[in-house]
């Protein structure tokens, strides 16, 4: 649950900051009439994101037990890769995010409603689709209760509140530090989701017959559904048992991705994310 809360908080905050930039700019250029168009794009992105989760659930139910591990496996791998891509994308593009969005909005204001709706939609749907896919994959791999969904919703609600307070200038938030360390944490969680997908394909679908032996099994010490298991799974995505292939994939993924991300984050400091949004918000208030 905590992992999904953190994901919802991070992705929701990214989306909130983007929406804040869009709204602040149209207010700055005295085009408050365009705010409704931005919210239409945001609403469409939310609907599509929720629809993705529903589509995966319905497809799994309709296709039956044979297809279920394939859908769960590939969806989990896709979720892990998407989270990884978005973490690095945010670190790379944060520097020019405001300038790029302002240029797009400026062009769209002259073009018409559809263009501005599309900009808001595309800016938010990346975060929403990622969150939806990640939460669905987490539920399939580890926790079929409502906890993953509840965690993500709480994170999104918290991000909306934080984003609004930042926009109004009522809250000073160290976005640089938050995005750096939340990104590092999500690499660990993405590694868990990734090997969960590998495990589905290997152990249930019969793929990847190599390295199929049991690397460890703590199910006797940490029973399924116990408080310890729920906490470990919710906090770090811990699997109580895993094959050697799952262990190798996790070590390679985390061992390469985490140092690479931290190195890039330390060098860039991701300070443009912090200064960019605060600058445009101050220009409006």
C-alpha cells in the first residue's frame, strides 16, 4: 500500500505541477477562458487512465486462467519499464519543461480548443496511465485486495492538495529532494514489479525454463497474509519466495538503474523542477 501511495503522490504531484504551469500561463496572458479547456484535457486523461485499469481487469477475466499469467506478466514488465522511463524522463526534461509547455500553450491559444485540450491531455495521461498500470500490476502480483488502489488514491489526493498549496504560494516544498529520493525508492519497487512479471511468465505460463530453481523461500517464516508479509510487501515489494532468474533480474535491474539514476540526479540536482514551477507561480500571484 505504501509503495502505491508513494507512486500516486509522485505521479500526482508531477501532473499537478504540469497543470499548474498550464493554468498559470493562460492566467498570465489574460486568457482565463482557456482554463476550462485545460480541465477538459485533464478529465479526459483521468478517464483514459481509469479505463486502462478496467480494460486489463476485464481482459484478464474474459480470457481466462490460461491468459491471466501472460497478461499479468507482460503488464508488470511494462509497468516497471514505464516507471523507469518516467523517472529518467522527469530528470532529463525538467530543465526545459516550463518553456516547452508555454510554447505549446501559446500556439494552441491561436489554434483553437482542440489543441489546448490535447496538450493538457497528453501532459497528464502519461502520469495517469503509468499509475493505473503500476497499481494493477501490483494488485496482480502481490496484493489482490483494495489496498494498492486505496494507497494510490490517497497519494493522488495528497498530491493534489500539495500542488494547489504550492500554486497558491502557501507551501514551500523541496521538489528537488522529493523527486530524487522518491525516484530512487520507485526503482526498488519497480524492480519488485518487474520480477513479479518474470515470475508469472516463468512459473505459471511456462516461459523462461532456465534458472527456474528456488533461490530462496521464506514462506514458512513469513506466512502469506501475515502482518510481516503485508508490511514487507507494501513497503519494499518483498517476495517471500523467488526463482534464481527473478533474483538475477532484480540484481541486474536495481544494480544498474539505481546508481545510474542517483548519479544523474546528483549531477543535475533536478533543481530546475523546483525553481521552474515556483517561478511561474510567483509570476501569477
